[in-house]
């Protein structure tokens, strides 16, 4: 699998059925990423329509911190 990278956060869409983004979880992840940025080691998973299957919190953290989003496209 190829890990892709972008700072164009607008290409990602919310998948039907995804839970909402939990603000407290995002705050904890921001703190964690500030100490030890492992976003590249934990890419988000999207489908071919760029809907986020897994990683909406990591996407939000990257967006807030203006960091690249690392992602994998699955069928």
C-alpha cells in the first residue's frame, strides 16, 4: 500500500455512519502530536471517494495544526 500525503484538507469527506469528532479526543491527540508526531506512522484510511473510513480525529488534528495528512486509499 502506498501512503499518500497532502495539506489539502478539503479533499476528504465524512463517510456515512461515521461518528462525530470528539473535541476532547482531538485535544488529547494535539498534545500527543506536539510531543511526538506519529501522524505519518498512522495514516488515515479513505475509500476511492475520499470518504474517511478511519482517522477523522487524526485528520482534524492535522487540520488544526496545519500539518500534512498521511492517508491510504482502499477499495
